[in-house]
C-alpha cells in the first residue's frame, strides 16, 4: 500500500464504523454482535503506546521482542507490587488477562498459550497505564 484515505464515525446508534480507501480487501465475516471485518485496518496501537502514563519516574523495559515463550519486564523505581496485564490481538480481541507480581523490579509473563503474531500488551494499576507492542514467534525447535 502506498497510501490510504478514510475516516471513522460513531453513529447515533452507538456503532463505530471505520472505512479506508486504497488498501487490499479480504473477505468479511460476522462475529458476535454486529462485527463485520473486511480489508486491512491500521490499528490505533501507536496512539495508545505514545499516550502511556507511568507515575513516579517509573521506567519499564521488556524483552525479548520478538518473544517465543516468556516476556520479561524490568521496572526501575518500582520494586514490589501487582499489576494487571491484558494482551490483545491485531483485531482488538482480549486473548489473555493475568495479574503479574512484581518482585525486585522484575516480572515475567508466559505467552506459550497464544499463537504467533503481533500483540498489544497493556499493564495497568494505580501507577501504570502502559501499552507496548510485541511480536510472538513460533518456537520451531
């Protein structure tokens, strides 16, 4: 794709419609309540990631990326606590939700139960509102 155009609209009925022009199409399907997917939509992930909020000078690093099994988190200025983690797939579906215990500034998330692909990881508690993108690789051993 060289470029695309489009818009998003929230209808009075509460339905959210997004359309683009200039992207390749794929077949559409209905899933659940009125969800129709056709074509490739660019996710709003970059917006979420750039607007992440972390209080008290906390810095978060994650590795490896791409990940095969375990995603590690290092927290500076945040030694012990608990945070909720949610993992979303490219379609915005919640594929995993866990509570992570942070000890000595580190924590680990086991991703072996989800298939390979791109995911948005969301960490949330009273000091964190943090998004990051990861790639889950297939273990070919």
